[in-house]
C-alpha cells in the first residue's frame, strides 16, 4: 500500500510543479519589460563593484567634492580595532562594533586638494606596540565628483 501512496505523491507533486511553471510562463510573457520583448538584447548582471554614487557634482557649490569615510574593524574579532579616526583634523565619531565590524561613517564636502587621513588601531593584546597610528594623504582631484574611503583595520582604500 505504501508504493501506491509514494506514486500518488510523485504525481501530485509533478502536477503542482507543472502548474506553477505554466503560471510563471504566462506571467513572464505579459511582462512589458521582459527580455523576450526586446529582441537582440542580452542581460548582464553584476553583484559587486557597482557604482552607487552621484554622477554629477553636488547641488549648490560645484567646486566641493563629496567625501564618504567608512570605518570597519578587522574581520577577525581578535584583529586590529579602530580606536580613533580623523579626516582633515575633524574627528569621526565611533560607535560600538556591530556583527560585521562596522564602527562608523562620516561625510565631508571639501574643495580639491590634499588632505590628511589619520587613524589609530589597537592590535592584539599579545602584540607590541598595542596602539599603532596610521596616516594617509588623500588627493582630491577637481575631476572627482565623489570619493569613497574605507578604513578596514590597519589598511585604507580610496576609490
């Protein structure tokens, strides 16, 4: 008797999968933005390295460049932890570490030029020296419309 139940389950499951795929087929054919309605086009999907910033200068003063600074501790819980950070002499407030290591962010609007980015980190309790200071020079070009700065532990990346 269990063989009959098994085959009934297979038939019923197949019926519902077929019905669902048929519904999706008709739903997609009615979608005006479906790829089928634009012959000769291809889909390109990108999940990383997507530019999400502004594509034109800020409203108001076009000579000012938007700077976005993001602070993160090391991905390893025992790795370097940020103690303090400042951009152009302005301190960036730190928050308690979240589960992803994010510590804070700040935005600045500055004219083109060179600016100092400083941050201090605490190393592992066993390493010496325990506190290490880092400094980077950020070159802001007049051609930039937006700069992203990511400080992650003891390294910084400027995009």
